[in-house]
């Protein structure tokens, strides 16, 4: 439902060159450090910035040819864009009713009530967590088939982050024909809900893998300096210098467990894989 093929956005000091795909019924995560290009990729996908080359399509339609009707099927959260801080939820409710033919007022107001969001209080008086919840609810309020969410959990405490992630999973369960593309620099958040994850660094996708595969088959080898030349390099992806030698990231942990009985091998978290990809050297 979402396809980016070799999309290039070339700024003076930064270049995005990104390919990714999000299929129906899936939640796909895009992770990377601040400045990795996540927001640039999202804006290119939404047609908010010009693309130098490559193609970006939503539901098979090039983003520069999306009609108003097509855009109604897209729900978005952008980290640097929202309604006026002087608005209240009641103001936003009126606007959403005018914006979207499929707007579900009952759903929106009910969820606001569940999240303890006051209807008459100005957004500028909301906490960061309250604003994050409200942004996500506006994206979900009009039965969108495609959700494009840029850092919806950024700056929130653990409880608020989990509430937002839970409501996304609930939404996809309710609308199984939908899909979600969500970015975060907190990769453990995405571990809870994402079917697959793209790792982005300096505008490039360095690794793409199903979440289950990352958690089940990836490993980190702890190799002393004297052993580095004795390790089979066939299934090693990245290495990182340490005080004792190297850490190696592999996508075939079982191979090294079977063939190197004395080697220390750790089963990494999504965050540890992220650190290896972002800070390591590709092999």
C-alpha cells in the first residue's frame, strides 16, 4: 500500500536515498537516530517536499497525483505540524467534521474521554503526553486506510507511549485492510507492535528485517582481538570495536553457536541491533 523506490531528496548538507514498502495489514517501523532522515522520508512520501528522483506511491498512486478523495484515506502525525495551540478539542472536532466525509465523531470524542483529554482546554495548556495522544487520535478519527505517523511517541513517558501503541494495534485489528508506517528513535517501542523494521542512517536504509527474525535469529558475538581472524565471516553484518576486540552482529546466531562452542554470543534487543547498525562498520 506504501511504496518508495529509490526516492532521493538532496539538500546541501543531507541526502535521502530511501526505498521501503508497507503491505496491507502490517505495521512497519522506521527507526534511526535524530537526523537520520525519518521526517524527510515521511514528507517526501506525503508530497510535502519535492523529490529529486525515484517514485513514491500510496495505494498504487503516485503521491503527486493523489486526489482529495485519495488523501482522505491517509491519517498522519507529523512531529512539527499540528493545529493551532489556541484551539480546543471542540474546535478540532468541528474542523475534522468539515475536513473528512468519513469522520467518526463518536470515536474521536469517546477516545478523548478515555484519555482524559479536556474538551474545552486549549492545546497549548496540554502536557506533552496529552498532545501526543490527541495527535494520534486525529489521525485515527476518519477511518484512514493508511497511517503515516512520524514519531508519535516522542517525548512521552512510558505509560503514554504504551497507550498510543496499544490504540494503533487496536485500530489495525478493527480495520485489517489498513496499514501503518511509524517512525521512532525508541526502537523498543516498535518491537511491541511492528511486523518489520527498517533501520535508517544518514538518509540510507542499512537494514530491513521482520521483527520476529531480528529477535529470533540475530546475535552479537563477543570476540577477543586474537580470535578475529579465526571467525567465519560469512554471516557477519556489522562490527564494532571494543576494549577486548570486536562485537559482531550476525543474522545467523545458531550457526556460530553450533560451530564456536567457546564463543560468547548474546541475543540482542532491538535497541542493541540499532546501536550495532548505527555505530558499527559494515562488513
